[in-house]
C-alpha cells in the first residue's frame, strides 16, 4: 500500500484536553502520530490510539510513548522510539503542562520547581531532541505551549506565568537558531480553554476571581467573544502551524484567546 501520510507528529500531554484535540486534528490532517503523556495516563493514550484507528480505518499509524517530559533520558528515548517506529519526526508539539495556583507569598519552592520542570525544562528538552532529529533533514515544525499568562503577569499564578513567559523566550531563540535548517518554531498562547486545567483554576480558593463568577466568569467577561475557547480551537491553530503553508511564520507565540482585554 502506498502511504498517504503527511509525516510524523509527536504530541506531549496528549492524554486529555488540548493535547488530545491536537492529536485528533493532526490525524485528520494526515499525520502519523507519536502519543505521549505521563506513564500513569497510558490507558488514555491507548484509548486515543483506538479512537484514531476507528476514525481513519487504520490509515493513520500511532505509537504510544508514555514518558515524563521533565526527565532528559525519557525525552531522548521517546523521540528515538517515535523515529524508529514511525519512520521520522516532522512535527513536535510540546504541549504538556501543569499549573499551581497560590499567592506569591505562599508559593512553595516545591510547587515552583514542579511547574518550571514540566513547563520549561520539559519544553526545552522536547525542542532540543526534536531539533537534533530535524536538523539533518533540513525540515521541521516545532510548536510549544505558552499562554495568555505568558504575555501578561497573572496574579496567583506566579510560577505558571513565569514558566509561560520562558516558553516564549525559548521559542524565539530556537526559531532564530533553527531557521536556516528549514525548521520553524512557534507557540500557541491560549486564553481560557475549557479543559481540566481551567476547571482547576476555576475551583481554586483565591480571592482574585471570587467577585467575577470565578475564573470562567472573569475570562468570559474579559473576552471580546464573551466566551471561553475549546480545545479544538487550539488544535486548528496547531494544524496550520504544522502545515507547509506556515513556512513564513516563526518565532511567534500566537494569542488565541477570544480577544482578552483588561481595561
Ligand atoms: P490538561 O491538564 O487538561 O492536560 C495536560 C496534560 O499534560 C495531561 O494529560 C498531563 O498528564 C500531561 N502532563 C503533565 N505533566 C507531564 C509530564 N511531566 N510529562 C508528560 N505529560 C505531562 O491541560 P490543557 O488545558 O490541555 O493544557 C495543555 C497545554 O496548554 C498546557 O501546557 C497548558 O499550560 C497550556 N494552556 C492551557 C490553557 C487552558 O485554558 N486550558 C490556557 C493556556 C495555556
């Protein structure tokens, strides 16, 4: 059978939320997929692989690669496994992320380190090992997860906000360095997207949003659209950034937030 695959994409944090939507969309677009999440979420990845096979009649190949993106050897082996099993790596989506909500004065070093480890070190390692595979092929798309909180300092989210600002810096630096190898590096910077992570923010016990209908109410009232976004909204942006047509976009962290304004 002649393969009609557009290439191979690897998505971290694909077990749920935005990562799962990205995987489903890239499968729709014609990519074979490496599906990553933490080992505890292996069943979710296996279910996702079954869902993709069900939708595409087995035309799309998937490979489940549970790994902790904070661990360098895990990321290295994850990348090597995907290249070996699926035949290459064309698109890296470093989507995995975690959040902690607390006033600055009560943010523990443990929470700070945990957030920075997943959101910054994990993204850095995914960029690094993806680039190692892509440079010799003179081609690739690397995509990371920043946030609205990576553009505007956000109360009660100091570690998270700092981590998502860091993703923007990493993305710009990598883009400048890798451009001459035909590799683009961009990030998505979502506002409020309806996932478990946002639910965690909504129920967090902080003063900030209490008079504004919680985090959901605050994001809705401050979005020009008046709504929260959906994981599929992010997936469609990633679909474009991963495409050949997006070759002239690099170093960007693209806001996708329904037009958030804080005036
Ligand atoms: P989510 O919590 O629903 O899913 C995140 C996934 O990442 C989970 O499946 C989790 O197990 C996985 N993960 C966590 N640590 C990992 C690790 N060490 N190794 C591998 N996988 C790991 O979150 P989401 O809302 O889908 O968010 C996805 C990304 O988008 C995150 O980086 C998040 O910060 C960013 N983001 C989300 C929103 C939003 O409103 N939901 C807004 C801005 C940015």
